[in-house]
C-alpha cells in the first residue's frame, strides 16, 4: 500500500515534542482529492506523535494522491483547528513560496539554515517543502495604454515589450494613432514589432536619465485606466494596495462613478448599509457611501474598526469589487481576491521613502487567487514616475529575505520570570506561617530565554564559531606544552653535549634564583614606597592641594599617565556621599596587604582611598599603588575673596554633587583605580592642572624616606647582577645551539599570542552574533533592580514590581510608577482618563485635512499632573540609558483633551466635528485608554480610591461606538 504524505512526514521527521501527543485511530474511509478528484483511502492509527499539517489556517488530514507522479494534498479532508491555529504552525508563503512545517509560529518559507541545530531544545528537525501553489499566479504590468504580462513565457525574465525602448516606440505610435485615425492599424502594428526588434538589436543603444524619466512619466496610468483593464478581463474582485490613507480615500472618490455593480447587487448593498446604520449610527462613514454603492471602498487604519468589518463582510459576499487598502490588509484578515494590485514599490516611512522588501511584495501578492473559486490569481504592478518593469522584476527575483527573530524582552516578562517571594505577603490567619514562593535565578531564566526562535535560527552560526574557537584553544594548549621548562630541557639534552648541557643548566638555575630575588626586591621597593606615601599625603592635607601623577595600565596593557590635583583622603571627608558609598558598597572593599621585609620581620600596611581631580575633568578614586609622583607645587588652599570657601572645601562640595557613577580602570592587591566624569562646575578647576611636561624634576618629592631609597639601591644592584649572569651564559660553549631553542620558543610564544588575539576577536564576534534576547533581559533586569522593583539576587519582589508584573503595556515599569503616584488620587474620573491617555498615545498622529484642524485641549489640572510626571519620566529614561534599555516611556498631552472630552460625556458626532484626527485613530486611542483603566482595579497594591475612579471612567468611556469595536 502506498505511503501517504502525512505518514511519510511522520516517518521522516518524528514529530516528538510538537503539538498534541496522540492521534486516535479512525476508520478507513474514502476521500476525494480537491485538485484532481482522485479517490483514495486513509487510516490513522493511535500514535505518540503528531501528524503534520499543511496550510495557513486549516489542518489537512494528509490525504495525498500521487496521480501523474505529483503529490497533491487533498482539500476535501481539511477542517479548521478547534484551537484556532495549526498545532505545528506551518505557513504557506505565496506566491512562489514553499509549504514549510516547523515548530515555531514565526517560521515562514525562506532562510531554513537554522534547521537541524539544537536538538535538545527543538528535537531533530527535517524540512518538508513543496514549491507548488494551489492557485497559480500570473504577474502583470499596467501602463497608460496596456496591461501586459510582466514576465516572458518561461517566467524567468522580464517581458521584452516592457523595455523602455519599446515603451517609447509604443507611446509614439499611440500619438500617431490619435492624429491619423485608425487606418492601417494592422500594418502599423507589424511595423511596430519590426521597429522594436531593430531597436533591441542596435549595439550600445541606451537612453539618458532624462529620457528614462520622460518615458516613465508618459506611461503612468490613471486608476481608472487600470481598473478598466481589470473589468474587461474579468479580473475582479481586487485588492488595490496604496500606501497612505489619503490616497485610498482619493482613489475611491476618483472611481466612484464607475458602475461595477448590477442592480441586484446595488440593492443588497443598500439593504446592508441601512441595517448597519440602524445598528451603529455613529460608525457610518458618510464620505464613503457613494463609492460603496458603486462597488468600491477604502480600508485603512483611519476607519472605525466597525466600518472596516462591514467592508470586509461586503467584500467576502462579492458586493464590493475593489478595495483600496493600505499594506495592513496584506496579512491577518481573511479577504482573498482574484487580483492584487500594487500601486507602487515605494512607500513612505515618516519623512523617508523606502522600497518594499521582497517579503512585503510577496505577502501582498499572496492575497490573489481564491482557492476553490479561482483557477488562477493575478498580481498587477503599476508603472510610476519612479520605477518601471525593470525594478519590479529585480525585486520579484530577489528572493525571500532571511528569517529574523522578533523576540524582545519586556519589564513584565522579566518580572514574571524572576519574581519570588513578595514583600507584601499576607497570611490567612494571624501567626500562620506562609510558604515563600521560589523565584527563578538568572541561570534558570536564561535557559528559558535561550529556547526562543532567535537562538534556534542562529544555532548553526554559533556552532561553527564555537567549533573554530575550540580548535584555536586546542592549538594554544598544544603550543604551550612545547615551550614548558620540561620541553626545553628535553630539547637541550638532545642538541647539546653532556658538558655543555650541564654548564648551561647550572647557570640557568642560578639565573632563575637571581630573578626570583630581583622580583622580591622590586616588590619590597614598591611596598616601601606605599608605606612612605601614606604619611606624606596625610601631611599635605593640612596645606595646599599638591599636584600628582597617576599611572596605570588599561585592559589592553597600554600605560596611561594622568596629571591631577590632590583633594583628600576619603576617610577625612566626613558626611560626604563618597565616604558613605565606600562604607556601604563591598565592591570597593580593601584587603590588608602583608609583606615580609626580612626573614624574621613582618610589616603590615592598610591601603586607603584618596580622591583627586584630573586635568581631563574626571574625578579619580585611588590608593597609594597608583601614585607615580607627588609634586611640591599645587593649588594654594586660600579663598579668592572674603567669604568665599577654601579651594579644598569648594572642591569637596562639587564632588558631593556628582552622581557617584564610578568606572573601574585598574585593580591590584593594594586596591583599585576608579574614574568618574566631572561636571561643568569642575571644568574650570581641571583647566588649571598643569601638563606634566611643564613640571620640573626638581619639583618632585624625590626623597620620600630613607628606607625607600635603600630599597631602590638594593633592587638596582640585583638587576645588575642578573644582567652579568646573562652575559656569562652567552659566552658558554653550547650557547649557539641553545639560542636556537630559545628563538624557537620565542616564535612559538608569538604564535600563541596571535592565536589568543584571534580567540579574543572570535569571542567578541560570538557576543555580537549571539541573539540579543538574553542581553536585553539582563539590561532590563538591571533597571528593575536599581528601581527597587525586584531584587534579582534574592528574587524578592517589591510592591512596585508586583504592580508592573500585572500590567499589560509597552513599558510596564513606567505605567506602574505613574499609577502608584499619589498625585493621581486627586483627579476626577475624566481627568484620570486624560492622564492615562497620555501614557498610551504613542503612534497617534494629527492628520489635519482641509479645515479639519480642531483638537480639544486638556484641563489645567491634567496639564499640571503631566508636567509633574515628566520629572519621574526623565529619571527613568536616564536609568534606562545607563543600562542601554530602549523601551519608550510615553507621556504626551497632545490628545489628552480629546479623551477628557469623551470621558466627560461628549457624543461621537460632536467629537469628530472639524476634528484633526481620523476616526480610527481616535477610536484606537480611546480603546487603549479604556483597556488601561480596566486594568487598574485588578492591579495589586493600588489605592482603592484610584481603582474606584478608574472603574467609573472606564464605564463612562465604554459606550457606542467605542464599546462595539470589533478590532
């Protein structure tokens, strides 16, 4: 018995983890293929896997007929999924697309490189594709006079009759036809074909840019021209895509005199319109009634959702022949048509003009061709002044763009994933213990986030990069083993004689011992310097403010020298923010360093933090370790005028005004070096710090202590001893052979260094190509932690976090901050609605048309509250900017007056009279506001008075036509 397509898919793919786990046995029954009427039988057994499903919104039982060698999926056995969507979530990309079966709901035909990646998450995956479209598409191109096929007979190239040369010739013949009448039409047509053939055979034939623009402008058709071609060729109904609302409405008015309906259809439209007017009197779009009776309508976001639903119903009944719509109609609505007309390849995005992507073009074209009704669908591209058939073919043959994950983290998602015990937990009875809820750690949350489709698609790229990184690390390990002391010793034994080897080996052991002593003396010298600097800096705090030279190496090993003016020891800055920060934050904690100065003596030093202002207008927080030089000169600690603060006091005040956002530059066992940008007020002080070259060596405090000077001398003597011992080794008998081994070792070390550099770059590259979901998650979690909404270490959620976790919105944290603000308690219900509208008005725009330029202004109370909230919004934006979080915090009072008027009882007709907003925009704003108000009574830890006012406002606003919105 032949294996069905569904059974083959199950056998090949093994749909474990996908959708429902079992399919129950059905009786053998006869089905008929919807395409070729071939009869067949199917049996379904109870399995532990899920059968595949094919299609957009229907689940097909996998009945396949193989007549003529082609596989066909029977349409007669399809049924709609009771859950509203396909369990496997496969989609059909039309036209020239592929039927793809995949787990993730975002999968479309296109870039399938990610399949076969992480089996632990998605299971072993195999792609099942079909390039056959149930309703074939024909591509057309509309000019001023013709509607021609866009492609040649093979469908691989542009139709030659759409070339610019031919269009130029055609335009000239049309002009001749208009002047001389219709005589000799046949001979003129024949001559036109011959002229075209002669034109395309002329070598080097080209047109200037002005000629191209002139030809294109002359071939731009009017809407009625293309519509006439569609009607005469029986290509209606059609969806006509125009990329702006005003263009859709203008097109309806332009063709509203075209009679596309017969008398019976007009009667049905009139009856449907009368019923709609009775049911929804405020939702009728009066400017569209005339076009509706002629069979044309507009469908865009400026219309009320109720009116758009009415248009969709009439279109599905065949009572509307042409719908002029924006690109939003390309997806998500069941409105298939026989023809899809795309008016332009260019659309506006704000102030810019951008070209359609291949995916957008194919998505709109996919609306053409009704399965089970049309034998063929039609797509019509229209000549414009900016693009012609060449550009259309180029875009059509560009292919589907790669799949990009749209996964984004939000405050609500992070809070709900990490939240554990609540600060405000309550027990049912006094004294009863309450079990604490265990939240997820960051590592547990990461495992969940990494199962997103973005990680899945990028798994192959990540896998290849990680494999290369593993090879590099293996090479480093192998090369490192070749330059160890044991490896060098083995090579020396092989190349050198026994006497030469013994002599060099003994000298090398002596050299190692002397180097260890040199290192110890250098450490003692540094220790003595730190011990001597501590009393010196303490002594200088009572006098002027000396200049310092700070020295450190950054992460790349580059040495940096900074000139600065010394302020004070942090411990002496009583009551300062900096001192409190150092005592509270363990990140700045210092360890006590111990060093043995002699065999039987131990001396201990406890480093201290000091602060200075650099010549680059940055504050530096450092220990004695980072001071290279102290100078005798500095700022005199004398007030410039009577009553002025002393320089040390003035600088301390300026330091206390800073935000204490310190960045670590370097670290050591004796403490770290930190930096913080100064302010405009400290700028004038930093300008007076001299450059180091202008300070003389005589100005340096060279003799810090006698012990330090003695340590320097001992270190210099040991350094000279090491140099002499190296020269002695160079004069030995077998040194030349030994030097070759050492040179090879140096080359190997250089190779290791290059491999480590390459490894670092590859690691950086991995971080760049890594899906951004987890990075965004961490960034948002840092904002939540600093805003005291959730402690990410203990997973303890605070009241602000509880409220934010329960809100649905774009920036849940910002909405929670506003709703928990006590200033809202003083507002009346209508004023509360106006403030809430300012939080959800993003994307709503003023669209003044002719004299319609009126918008209600909000009350003074509402404006004052919004101004008060602006400070809180600025603080959150700064916090988000610090952690690179780019979630908008909407607060716009422009449309608050409209919402306040509606909440105060104004009716719809009064609202829309001379209004500068489209009906759809105002309805969308009111609906958003009602949705936010309806959430407030259900949110935790919200004042009951605010919840009561929100309920009143939502009840008042939720009235026709807003209460009856279908979308």
